[in-house]
C-alpha cells in the first residue's frame, strides 16, 4: 500500500485527518460569493478550503424540444482548465469534466429546482435555455460539492436580460429571477479503508477507495446519486453515507443562504 | 462630429480603474489577477516543467506556451462556446510573443513554461489584461525576468487619440476608429505586441503609441506594487 494511504488510515484510526480535521469536517472556509462576473446573467464563486470554483449562467432563447413544447431547458458544462491544476490538460472535455457536469446537471434537473414551464415564452416556438458553466480556478479536491453549490448559487443569482424586438438585450438586466421550486445540495462522501470522510483534499481523494455523491432536497429526500472510485460499497456503507450527507447538506444549505 | 468628450468622462490618456493581485491560484507556480474596468484576467504559470510529447522538446532551450481562454459566460452577449476558436488561438500566439522577450528560455532546456490565462468577464482590452496578468505571474513563479511588460490598447476615435478603449469606443460609428493593442517592456520601452484594427494615419499612430507608453508606465507601477505586496509586505 502507498505510504501516504497508510498514514491517512493510521490517522483516521485516531479519528483525525492528515490536516488535523475530524473525519466529517469540511475545510475552512466554506464560502459563497454571489454575482462575481457582470457578463453572466447569474454567477457565484464557491471556496472550500483551497478549492475555488466559479459558476456562471447565460440565458439564451431556443426552440423547445418537440416532446416538451411548453418547457425551457438547462444545460450544464464544466471546463477543467489547466490554469486550475497541474493535472488538467488543454483540449476537449476530459471524462472527469463530463462526469462533473452531468452529476451537477442531474441534481438540479431531478429535483425540479428550476421551473421549466416558467421558461416557456411561446409554446413550441420559443423558450429560455439556462446554460450553467462551471470553471474551477483552483482544484484542491471536492470539485463535486463545490461545483454543485456554485451552480445553485449562480442559478439563484440569475436575472433575466431584457428582451426587445431584435432579441435579447444582454446589456440590460431586469429584476426578474428564475422561478425556483427547490434547492438541491450535493454532498460527496468518500470511503477509505473502513472509514468515511467528507470534503477530501486532492491528495486524500486520490487515495480514497470509493465515493458517493448524494444530492439532497429541502425535504431531505434524495434527487441524484453517483458512485465513483474503484472499490465496491455495501448496502450498509450506502446507508451510513446517506446519513452523513443529509447532516452535512444542512450546513452547506446554510452557507448558500448566508452568502453575499 | 468629433469625439471631444469620452462617453464615460475619462481624459484621453486616462485608464479605467485597475486592480492587480499576485499569488491568487494556489496550485500554480506563479499566478496573478489583473482587472481593468470590467475586464478581468487570471493568469497561472506552471513550470518550467518537463515537456511531453518528447519530440516537442528542444535540447537547447525551453519553450513558452500560452493559452488565452474566455470563460463561457465572460462575453457581453451570448455564451462563448468552450474550446479554442480562431480568435483565441491568435491571441494565445501573440501573447506568447509578447512575453517571450522577458524570459531567458536558454535556462530551461527540454522544458516548457506554461501560461494559462482565463477571463471571467470581459469588456474590451482582454488580451492586454491577459498579458499584464501573465507577466506578473511569470515574475511570481520566480523565473529570471529580463524585463517586465505592460499592455494596453490605444487608438483613435474620430479625431481623438485615446488610451484603453472600451466597448463603446471600439464600436463608435460616427467616425473612423483604430484599435491598437500594444505591450511595452518597461526598461527598454520596446514593443512586444502591436496589432491594429481600423484606419489611422502614420502621425496619429506614432502619437498613439507615445500615449500608450506613458499609460504602460502607470500600469507597470500597479503591477510592481502588487508584486511588492506579496513579497515584501507579507507577514509584516
């Protein structure tokens, strides 16, 4: 076994992490800043320890899908730009970027956080498309939780641009926000050996055996899951991980609500 | 009609508000943030590090590689599609040329110095902001610097010669416009970036460059202060 993993397991045996945190502590700070870029219709920057992610929302008008003529839609993209980590490379989205975007998308979509029908402008013809883009500025692990939090914060921060006969006037924003029905929060719980930890650093994440990202609604119900990592999880593991996630989600929800 | 009064009230040689900070990206070997008006640029330097694939390596000298990228939500209109378009490719290339004279690449055989520039929001002058941030990031990375570089756009709007054009001025329609991004090395005063869109007589161009050099001196002062703040005031 890798030396660093032995160290970590040894520390976890005493209920501690390599950086002195308890197993189920998030790093300090966990911070949400709203409206960090003026060119986006909505934006937010989330900081968790040394991990920093910016999320930006652009609104466009498109044709609704034929099977949902009275609904708008969302799209989530993630760019793991090489500025943010020596491990990220230039080029088309890596599988990590694709997974990140899809997991964030699922949490928002399945919780029905955004009212898709309220995005319809003209049935079958015109509807708003909400495009959420995630860009990490620095990756020190736990991009999943940071990105999901940033995405929801940016969505909450979004204001519609004015629409004129010539189309969208991006330079003038209205006071109207997206119609929101839910606020999903994602928590990723990692398993290493027999232990569970949250909010791993990049180093810790690398040596974890398995992870489970759990998106949780205001009611406590779950709205998306994604297992990752090479090792399997037992049913007991899953049950324990969900309990941890529900507990941690309320802390993150508080940060989201109290951000500035 | 002539462009007598700048629409935002600035004097002809007046820059938009500038902010600069060094050491903003923890993972990077060097990094910086540079903001001018509503245009913001982050730059991160990784390296010198091994260059792969190996056939790109030069046994004689290191390679400088720059990449300029607008975040998808950083444009004033529709979403910018991710991935390098032709514009971003060209800007990356001229950024490389603008920064290369600062370094002694002979010091880093077989290696690469990577510079990544990301823009969260833009409103004209983004390549110049990127170069200003990148130059600070190179210094922050501890690389031997032969000089420092500062960049700004200069130009003419109708009969006025001005520095640091914004969107309104770039898009001015009641008279001829020339938009000329330049980068000036602080010590030698030589130009390492020079491009132009528009129309301008030679005399006006020379005057514009003169004005740009003076503006770059002001930008340099801000860059220098940001570097000093990290290295001399830390823990003080």
